[in-house]
C-alpha cells in the first residue's frame, strides 16, 4: 500500500519487459511508489507534466528521441523531478550529456535491483551521484579504467566480477576483510564508480569483449 510520504517514481523505457521488471522492483521497496510509466519521449513528457514525479528513471535511447531530451523537458515542466539515467550503454559522451542536462545519477541496466532502489533514495534525498569529477575520472581512464589500479586492486576487481563477497575476497587473497574494503574504496575512486555493483557490471561487460585481469 502506497504511503503519502512515498518517493514517487516514473520509469521511462521503450522495452516493456524491462520497464515492468524495474517497476516491480521499485514497487516492492518500502517508501517507493511507481506513479507513471512511458515508452516514448512524447509519453514521458506528457505524463511527466501530469504526475510530476520525485524521481524519473530515464532510458537514453527512445524510439522518438533521447532520454537527454526528456531530462531537459523535466527541468522545465517539472523542475523538482530528479532524473537518473538508466542505460545499457557505458558511454562517456552520454555521461557528459546526461550531466549537462541535469541528471543526478547514471546506472547501467545490468545493476541489481537493490542498487536501483538505493540510488533512487539517494537522489530523492538530494544527493548527486553524477558530477564533473566522475566524468573526468572516467575520461582519464577511458581506454582501461583499471590502468591506475595497483596489482592488488586489479585482483579485487576480478574477484568482485566473480561474485565474491568482501569476506571471500579476503580469504582468497589472504588478507583481512578491512584491507579488502580499503582496496575497494580506492579502486572505486580511481575507476569513477560509487558502488562495487558497478564494478561487477563493468567486469561482466569487459569480459564479454575479452578483458582479463591479472589474478
């Protein structure tokens, strides 16, 4: 049952299965309610103008425009709406465009549902998870964001990609869990990510194209 203080969420994605899946995850989460969905930029703009959501999850590629257009439209018709880019494509140019349009966060569709809901809550509370520093860090390591990592950090990245917990990574490397957490804090900063789930998603994408960490 939706409460009056719930964070009101709108989901914009042209793939109905993806949209419904995200809506289900959001609606199941305490304090979050899906108030509208849209499959095109036109629908997003018209429905957004009617419901004025607190947070909008916006796909970058829509059949009749881009998510960037939708985010810019929200800034005019529903200025209190905070936008989160949700995309299949890890693209630095899109990241920059999203930042310039006013997006507060940038998520890959490969992330887990819990990261989506955590990001919605963070953005609704006023946090900005996408900033110029993140774009700059990503551009600096554009060819390989692991290029600035230490050998130990690279091993941790690979083990995160294998699905291991911090405790399991510590056991594998023969170090304390606190040491693993320190490595993760450092590698997140160097790679331009906020969460370890983003690292796991990045590894999955890279492995599909032949990336290997030395571990």
